[in-house]
């Protein structure tokens, strides 16, 4: 799953991004409102972590504009102010959740995963197909009684394929949803990752290749 962090405190932004990547998420970072809004409108994000007091374009304006455009991204607004009025204002603009600074990273992570489970379509806490299971909250994948030792991209591909419930997912969509903006659009990374994931899942195979279309569970 893919997250955008818009935060002008570069040290905080990089710390949050590092923690989210360790939690097997694809993360893009913007340090001002203008570049953050541009990324949010260009790419498909599951969750946007949005600082309220941003240079360039204020966080309130970003939130309002994305909400008005029908964006499906869930928005978690961060602010140094934690009053009830700030909370009400942020939610009224279209934010899905609100977190005051300073915050503990585990709390931020839990809020992000909770928002992902409210995505469109909703992501259930546990994804399952046959004996293959992905716990989206604990970030654990299993096949039968065996825990799968998956790299972040392998986990992301399996999670998205299971969440798609039999729908064919193109390589382009996998690249867009599981990789960050630094990914080369002409790379064969998706093909290689699916191959490695298949090997780790073992027999019988559960990922089917649909010629000229993509992959499905």
C-alpha cells in the first residue's frame, strides 16, 4: 500500500517515512504544500499524512481541494495545535483523522492502518484465500501454519492481489500502488517480485498470470 507524507519538517518527514517503509509500505515525501498537492493529484495513495501548517499551499487548502475533487485517499492531518476547534476544523475540511504533535510513532502507524481498512473498497483486517492469509494490521503473511518471510514489495503485491478478490491487477497498477515514485515505469521489477513471491508461497500455485492483462489470485 502507498502513503504520501507532506511535512515541511524534513527530519520528521524522513523519520516517519523510514518507519513506514519498515512497516512494508511504499512512501513518497513532499516538504511543502505545492509539491505535496501535485503528488496527491498525480498519484493514487491509500493514505496521505498531511501537516496542517505547510508553506506554499496550506494543509487546509490541500485537504479541501482533494476532498472536493473526489479523491479516494484517506487523509490523516497532523498539527502542532490540539484543541477541539482544530480537530473540528480539520474534520470539516475532509480529513479522516487528526493527530496532534508531538506523537508516538506506533500511534501514527496504528491510525494509518486503521484508515487503510476504511479505504474504498474497504480493506479488511485479515485477507484470506484458501490457506494463504495476510494480517494487514500485524503485517504478517502465512500459508497454512508457515509464516512467509516476505520482502516489503512481495508483501505489498500479495496484499493488493488478495484485496482485489480475484480481479486481475495489471503490472502498471501494482507498480503504482506498491512502489514509490522513484520506480522506473519501464522496469521489470513487478515480474521479478511476483516470481519471488510465487517461490515463497510454494505449491500449489495461487497467483495466476493473465496474458497481456496482469495477475490475479
